[in-house]
């Protein structure tokens, strides 16, 4: 049971890291200054991608991992939202 809790704690720590990275990437994209339509398009695409990633990360917050399967060969697979 303790090993399982450590695994779940690690999952949430990783989720927090991914959230921070996506937020930083979005902030960096928003402050980019570029000339022309191409620069604005690239910025908008990057912001949209990071917003989608943040949405998925935030949705995964509840029910990140809700079960696991133990196989006869010793492998274990965790089941969750993302």
C-alpha cells in the first residue's frame, strides 16, 4: 500500500511539473515580439497548443490514477485519465 501511495504522489508531482512547464511556455509565447503575420501566427499556435495541454493537465487532476492491473508476468499498468 505504501508503494502504491508513493507512485500516486510521484504522478501528482509530475503533473505539477508539466503544468508549470506549459504555463511557462505559454507566458514565453505571449511576450514574444515579432514582425508580421507569420510571427503572430506562430505565437498564436504555440499559445493554443499550451492552452490545450493545460486543459488536459487540469482535467487529469481529479482521477489522475484510479486503478491498476497486475499481470501474471509481473508487470503492472496503472489506469487513469491521462
